[in-house]
C-alpha cells in the first residue's frame, strides 16, 4: 500500500494472515492470506459486506478473538516492526488500549453498565500508568470535552444507559484516545446511528486524527463513509483483500467486479428505489468457499479459470490502455476495463 508523505516503514503490516475457526464439522477458513499495510498518519478504509472478514481482521490485530475456537494458521501482524502475534499475553495487554485504540461496533455492549462513564475512562488511564486518582478524573473530563460530550462534570457521573447512542460512541472514542494511541481501529463506528449523528462522528474522527497525528483503520460497509474520511481503501470479500487503491483512484476507476457492484448498488440522488442495482446472491460463508475466486458465483465477468484458481492481488491500471499502477491492486483474472 502507498506510504503517506514518504514514510518508508508501515506502522502496521498484516502479512499473509490466515485465521480459521473450529466447528462441529471441522476447521473452516475465515481469513485467507490477508495483506494490509497502514503507514503513519494514514486513514485506511476496510470495506465489504457483512461476512467478508473485516471485523475478524480487526479483532486479530487486537488479539481479541477467543482461542479456541479461533486459530491463526499463518502470517504475521507487525506493529512498528514487532509481531503482535508473538507477544506474551501481558505485553499484548499493555499494547492494547495504549499504542492501539479501538472503537467497537456497539458501545452499549462494550461499556460496562455497572460503572459510570468517568470511572471507565479513568480506569483506562490508570491501567496504562497515564494518571491516577484526581488526575485521572480530570483527564477523563478533558477527554469528554474533546470528543464533544459535555458538560463533562455531569457526564462523568452518568452511566451508559443514561446516554444516547451517539454520546455512548463518543465515550468509546474518549476511552480509545485516552492514551494517545498511534493507531485507532474504528469498527463500524456509525452503525445504528442516524445520519446526522453519523456525520458528526465522522467529522470527529477526522478532526481527532489530525489533532493526535494518529493512523486510522476504519471498518465499514458504507462507501460514502470511506470517501469522506479515508486516504486509501481496501475492499474485502470472503476473507481476502480483492482490491486496494487510493480513495480517489478507487472511486474513479474500480477494477474488481465486486468493487464496481458495491458502487453501483449505492443509491444516487433522485434515483428510485426500484431502480437500485443489486449484487445477486450472498457472501459465501466459511466452509462453503471454493478453491478459486470467492466472488465467482456472483460475478458476471467470471471465466472458467476463476472457479479453479484464486487470483493474486496484483497491480492494475486505470481504464483500458493505461499502464499498471503500483498504487492500485486487484485480485481478478478478468478485471473491469
């Protein structure tokens, strides 16, 4: 993936990551050879339908998948050159929430309903040795103000159920940012929020990214969200990255049929719902994926080769006649012209 501002080494590098889950019928592959790099200061969007493997990728980075039934079959996850998968549990706990923060998909199930908002933010600060006692309480209030939850003096004493969905998500952001992380992972941060609150959360992520100078991995199924926030986009399908490019290049010239299908299925201003194109079928579940391209059963451009041989993620050009670009890759035997 393209470095930002000439950075030579990625902050996070996921290399050939394969993850499987044990089931009653045996092990099934969920991620199969995921490669993704995020450079310092970059905002990278990871997009795809539900079941594509986006959240499993994020949880693998944080090492939050239960094991068993999950198992990393191969690959590395390098953070500043250090393999997170090889870290002892204690060192990983110290890394998690300190150098890498995460906003989870549903704040009501992520926040502890029995403790006040202020206690939970202060706990994150104390756990990583950033502040304790009165200092932690004051820092918690400052964080709430920074993410737009005020008046802080009252909010600190409230419990999660006393806050709206948008405010709970902001509290999650305050906890994730408490230790000034180098990387923020946001897993569907606008799910179940109305469009006005969604816009506010996205604006807040963009502002805090600039303010903290951190990298962001934004996981979403909403291409509009990606276009607004991200520098780079990785499209995921059936446990693999099938296309990645800068946001501008991807939206101008998508090369994978799945990416094009996602874009065409997004509603346009003035378009009637009954005219909205759809991608036929569903994402094949783990254990039901063939040896070739995972999209072959839903693709109108499929060749005989597609069902038998998985295409590698390789550089592709823009429209027909243009040269291949090292910053635009797609995994397709018959890419969109």
